[in-house]
C-alpha cells in the first residue's frame, strides 16, 4: 500500500513566488473568498497548503485557455 504524502505548508514568500501576487493581493483575495485561506501557525505566523495554492494556480491557467482559443492569441489580454 502506498504511503499518504504529508501536506506541505508554504510560507508567504513562497506563495508570492508561486502565484506572482503581492502580499496585499493575497490577503485581499483571501478576504474576497477567491484565494485559499491561510493556516494559522501561531505567533503571527501563517502558511498555505501547497496543494491548495497549486490548485488555485491551475484554475487560473484553465480559465485562461478558453479565452486564448476564442481570440486565437497565445497570450490573452
């Protein structure tokens, strides 16, 4: 039987690097419900679940593809 992989937590700088979002954009999107919610680690430290952040990135990519096909452009505006 395969072992379950332990969830990995990403700190804010890693989330910024993976998403291209600034700190304020991450928190604004969290408040709007359009970005994964951070896990409170205590002592003013938070992190995000890697699989949720990666899922969010993949959703953005998937949302882009139909627009790119409709316009015939590889990089939709």
